[in-house]
C-alpha cells in the first residue's frame, strides 16, 4: 500500500513538474504598448492571444502584474453592460515601452457594436484608422527610445483611409 502511494505521488509529481517549473520561473519585465482600435465587443479577439502569450512566457508589466486583455491596451474600450464605450487614445501612451504592438487599426463602426441593431447599410465609423500624428509619435518612440515595433498586416492598408465606410 505504501509503495503504491509513493508511486502515485511520484507519477503526479512527474506530470506536474513542468507546471511547477513554470511557476518557479521568475517574471521578466517587458513594457508593451498594445494598440487595438478594433474592439467592438468584450471579446478582445485582436489582441487577446498576445496577452496570453506575454503571460505564458512570464513577461510582466513594470509592476510585475500580468497583462489583461480588457484593460492593457490603447484604443476603443467597450462596456457592453452599460452599452457605452470609452477611448484610450494613442496620445495617452507615454514613453518607455520596450515593444509597441499594433494589433488592429481598422476601427469600430456603429453596426459593429453588440448593442446596436444592424441596419444593413453602410454604418458610420465611431473610432479607428491610424492617424498621421499617431504614426509620427510611434515612429519617434521607435527611433528615440529604441522600442521594437510589431504591426499586423493591414496597419497601413486601405482600411486606415479616412472617410471609408464599411458595409454591415
């Protein structure tokens, strides 16, 4: 009976050892600015995977806390319960980032909001597109501070043009 218990404990320890090793790893500080202007709902699909990877690889914010998909980004921030939103603009970004990650800049249109009823026509852009002043600020952070920059495929493509609507 005692050998069986010890054997089971060793097997459990063997299976848990990668997780225990991961927990014992120290967190590495990495100050990341995530820019996502396309967050119509509280799914955060454009940057949720990035926050998971940062946390899984044991990167942490300056205060050693984990990255949160719902608060640790600049852009459109919906509140589905209140049927409202706020915008945390790129101009609020500040300095001192090791990495600037542009997840999506396409934007949020009225019909994209989960509390709006789609009318089937072209809806109005609420917020989005990468403005030239924002790009200049990001570029300055990269050149002056040595921040790394990662952009997704459509950052400079036609979705950033002003005045273009989207069909619902």
